C-alpha cells in the first residue's frame, strides 16, 4: 500500500464511519472496484483508532460529565441524566459485543460479497427513509427510556453485516422510537466509542498473533487522516440535521446499491 491508497481509504473510513452509509461496506468494496490489494488488518486498526480519537475529542465535554456522574452513581451517589446516559451506553454495547465476539467472523464472511453488500445497502437505506419519514422526532437524548436503549442496542447488532451501517441502523432505531434526528445521531456517535474500542482491541489481538509486517508511517498517516475527516464529519453532520432530512443519504444508498448490483451481478 502506498500513501495515495492510504489517504483515500482513511478519508473514506473517516467520512463514512459516522454517516449512515456503511464504512465497512465501502472499505470492503474500494479494493475490489479499483483492483487494490487488501489494506491489511493493521491499517484497519489504525483508521479505526483515528475515528475513535475524533469522537472522543468532539464529545470531550459530554464525556467528562458522563464519566463523572457514572462514577458517582457507582459509588452510591444520586442518579443524574448523565449517569443514566452512561449506563445506557454501557448496556447498549453489550449485545453487539457478545454477538461480535462469537459470530462476527461468520457474519462478515457470509455477507462480504459485493452483491450482498449491495442488497444490505439498499434494504437498510429503505429502513432509514421509512423511519425518518414516519418517526415522530419529539424527544431529546435526555428523554430516552430503557425501551429505547434496548431497541437501539439490538438494532446495532445488525451493523455486523457489511453494507448495513452502524450509524445508519442505530439512527434508524432512534428515529423509530421517536427521538429527534440530532438526538438519534448523538446517541449513535456516543455508542461508537465502546464499539470501535472493542472492535479495535479484537483486531489488535488478531494482528499481534499474525505474521503481518507493520508499516508505521502509513499507519500513523492513515490514523491522523481518518481522525481529521471524522471530526469534521461529526461537526457538519450534526449541524446538517438541525435543518434537513436524511433523504440525501437514502438516495445515495439506493444509487450505490443499484450500481453495485449492475456491476457485480
């Protein structure tokens, strides 16, 4: 892999990790479309570290309050909005962590073909459209119930299928439960922290036990690039949702899915 390929793969990872368009699907497809060699596990880890760094920096003030109040609640203090949000993030991460640990290699192997990625891209694009259209969009992130958390956590498991989009399916679930677009997106982004951390840790363990040679300049370059792009993506996407619907992303998913079906079927 050269710096040109590393740049574009890092940009795609940073740009698609938090948009409802599936980062894993794009990263799986790009090498196939352009005839590039697989980027390797080490590079996947590096760009995921970049996106994790971006979300940590962007939500640093919220996270400090969440962590503070969670510690207080654990030690017997009063429950607050932030401590409840902390527990919501923890509990919503359990299903995808358990399923990912035991079934992710099977799921990603079965659904990694371009045709199946295309069907997932189209299918969950339709789901995104329906929930954005029919959702009541009345409640803020602080008004989430435990039922909301359960539904979103179960929906997140579907993100193990390439082409689904973790942010897309969790935002869809939030909208279906009556959250506003911004509330659904913010909770989705906060949920990304433990999910990316768990996935990155799992990949590091596999990388350490494998024979892959580490190209540190490429990895650092890819990680920093994905971090910058992901930070900007979060910033502008949340502001976009203040005024506009998710329809452009639905259209993009439908068009991309149709193109993939035409090319690979």
